[in-house]
C-alpha cells in the first residue's frame, strides 16, 4: 500500500482523468472542471469541481465518481467533494473544448470521406435556403458531378417537388454490407451528372404535418447520414432547417468536415439573424465558405431596378463574418416557377437567375473542387477490389 506521505496532488489528479462528463464526452481534468485538489494529513483528500450550472443533473454522478476514483488510491482515508458554478468565460472555453473533442470523434456515416458536404443554412426561415440548395445541387449535377441531396428540414420538407423527384424510399440489402439494409435514395439524371435525393417527403404525404420534437428530428437526419446508400457521391448538399437547434448540432457532430453556406436577404434584420448561423458553425468548428444573398434585386422588363428587400445585406454579412460573398441571386418569377414544376432555374442560363445560380456553382467548385472519378484510377482500383476479396476486411470488421 502506498504510504500516506507518498499520496500527492498529482496522483489524485491523474486518477480523476477517469471521471468522464457523459454529456461532454471528456474527462473533468481535460475539460478544466477540476478547480483544486488538496491532500491533507492522515490521507484526507479535498476535491473542488466546477460545473457548468449549479443544478447540473449529473452533479450527483460526478461527485460519486470523483469520490470513487480518488478513494481507490492507496493512502486515502476519506474524500470530500465540493462543487461550484463556472463563470461565463470559463464555461464558453469548456464548451469550445467539448465541441472540438466531439469533432474528433465523429461516428461512421455512409457519406464517403472524399465527398464535400455543403450545408445551406441561415438563422431564420423565408430567405430561400431550399431554393439555393436545389439550384446548387442541380447546377453541380449538370456539370457532371454525382450529388447527394439531403432534405434536413424534416418538418418543412420541400426538396422533392423543387427537384421534380417523386416516389417512396425503400430499403435494400447492400453488397458491401450484406447483413445490413440501407435506404436507397431516389435518383434523377441531369446531363452527365446525377442527383441522389433523400427527404421525409418520400415517406409521408406532401400535405401531411410532421409534429416531432427536436431529438426525433435530429434522429431522422442521423438515419439519413448513417443508413442511406449514398454511394460514390462527389458532393452532399444539405438543405438545413432554419435556426441553430438540434439538427444543426447533430450535423456538426456527425459530419465535422461540413462546409457551410450562409443565406441571407438584403434586409438588415435577416442579415443579423443569419450571422447567428455563422457563429454556430464557427463554434462547432465548421468552415463557413461563403455568403449567398438571395432576393437581391428585381429587374423589371422595361429596365427599372427595384431593391424590394433593401440592399447590402449580403455584403455586410460577408464582411462581418470574414467570408466571401459568393453570389447575389435576383428576384425572378423563373425561380418560383422552377421550384413549382421541378425544373431549377440554374438549368436555364437564359435568365438572370439562371446565370446567377451558375456563378454560385462555379464559385463553390473553385473553392475546393471535388475530383470527378469517372475516369480516375481510384475508380478502377475500386472496381478491381470489388472483384477480389484479397486485402478486404471481413464482413463486420
């Protein structure tokens, strides 16, 4: 047994690295929750732990684990645990550490590692995120890319109609995972490219309301990322719901490599709310690749220009968050009509909106182009590997 005089603060701290905050996914030492350790005469140990809130529901569990871990050390006769509440700045630093840790421990998804994940986001509804999403996805497909489209606006889905895709989602046993049934996305070919679409709209009627709480909404998105046969896609475009809630946090945890496009309209009120989406992305260690200003101007047929929703919101937001303004999309009937009939405006380059959406697609590709795999040696290697089991892990490995 370790003599009492060999019991040190360092040995107690080391033992307390085994105390994990189950909500934050890291130990209390690395999270900075351990305020002090005192080793007193006779083997008495005092531990001070700072919690994010004094009413923390896990307070009792943390106290019990601290007592057990420290009490198991040789030479300890008793353990006293005191708790306190963190200050605002310290709490913010702890949450940043927890988010970073979560980003390093992302679970496995069926989205291929080489695919670029583009989340179209904003802090509020009504700014046209779905319109931006479908035109971005269709524009990428028209350029020859294979594009996954995830309608993450579970309760407010609109992607099926806007992309002109209909049908029902079905499960199918996958050749690479024969013991697992995967959801098959619905497919639409566009030129040399392809759209692979998943939405709650394929599981329920277009007029049927989905009334789920946040955790259920997030679980649906998790299924779409973990249980869909996305295949070898180049891009995954995610149409996000408005706000900064459960689905946004869930996506950051499941796909920490996600890149975010923030959508706003020219009005200052919309710009300020959209900044929250950028702030959340930054705090979740996601890269904000740019701003899209939607509904920027209405160009009348007789040559007049009308700024129906104000002006400058996209540029102000881009300057505020330090990201480029990738595109300004005008107000045109072609955009709404294209969404209603499933023919995105980007496919008609004769219109101003079509040209603006095309510029957005070009800007996104230029930022970090995906590699077209149709003639790539990597595709040939995958085909060869599929023919031979040599070197492949056994099922379930």
